[in-house]
C-alpha cells in the first residue's frame, strides 16, 4: 500500500523528533554521570536541569512546528505551490 507524500513526511519528522530527543537525553545523562552532577551543589544541579529542560524544549518545539506546518500544507517559508 502506497502512502501519501504528506504521510511519509510526517512519519519522517516524527521519527526525527523521537531520535533527536533520545540523543539529547542520552547525552545529558552521560554528562550527568561524567561530571558527577548528583554530588554537585544544588545550584549546579538546578542549572544542569534547567539547561536540559531548555534544550529539550527547543528540540521538541522545532519539530512540532515543522509537523504542524506539514499538516497544514505549508512549508517553513510559506505555502506550497
């Protein structure tokens, strides 16, 4: 069964969203253990957590915006011809 180009693009974007989010979390967890954030001061732990959450927010926001634009039949620069 052939899928539409829009469905294929949505699937590709969703896969990238999940992949990049997982890679970001993997990197954050590795840094957490590499720099022993658990035993650091509360200021360092809080800063690390804020940076991690902010980075996750950026990645998810970018891909959810792209998904929303594709669903609406638009590109990042405007409507498709």
